[in-house]
C-alpha cells in the first residue's frame, strides 16, 4: 500500500488540524510504507520525520502466505472420485489416464477385471451397489449402446449424490477393438 501526505502548515510547531493529520499519517501510521514528497515550496517539510519509501518483493512462501496455501488446496480439490462403468478396452484406457492425472478411479464391470484394475491402481467393484455407495462425483459410462439400458437400470441411482455427473462415452453400435 502506498500513501502520500502533503500538508503545508503555517509554522513548524503549528498544532492545527492539518498538522495533526500529517502527524498521524507520518508518525503513527499503521500502513506498511508511507512517504511524503519533499519540495522547495514547503519549507517546513524537513522538520517532520519521514520514513523512507521501501519497496520489497519476496517470492518465497511466508508464514502467513495464504495465496500458496489456496493454490495447493485448489490443486488437491481438482482431483475427482470417478467411477467407470464398463471396464473393457476403452474403460481400462480411461482408467490408466485418469489415475496418471491423480484422480481416484473406481470401476465396475459384469466381468471380473479385479487383477487388471489392481495393476492400474483402480479400485474394482463386482457389485454396482458397492460402487455407488462410494459416492463418486463423476460416472463414466463405457458400455455399448446395446447394453446401455440394462447398465443404467442396474445402477442404484438413489444411493448417489444429486450432483453426480453422468458421462456417456461409448454409445456406439459396435464394441471397440482390442489395442495391439
């Protein structure tokens, strides 16, 4: 914060309201840095003590550096708990990508892929009820369009939060081919 005080008292020891304001601003200021401009037009300016203008810049984190704390919290808060329903080829690809980005990934599939999920760092559920009890923030639907109705009907939607986001990623006519 930068402030200026320019008052021209009639005498150096004048106790007028102008002097009092200047005295308060320059001597008892709680501001971090205060400065006044000395000029030839003010012959009494040398009678009053001034604090020199001091500009400091410091990029390191201080004891009460809330900006860096908020930055760290926002990075952590951007990691989501995501559920992948349909852990086939595309579901496994998405899981590996999301785990690398730091998200918590849950998975469910009709087939048992628990060994593959464990290798990827994914928590695998054999039951859709157990998956929904984990309250994921995002549910990625990675099943074919043929089985989409059955998949949605098997999910216990009443267990989820109202703010849960559903994303349909793989509603295509054919199953994806296995990567080479």
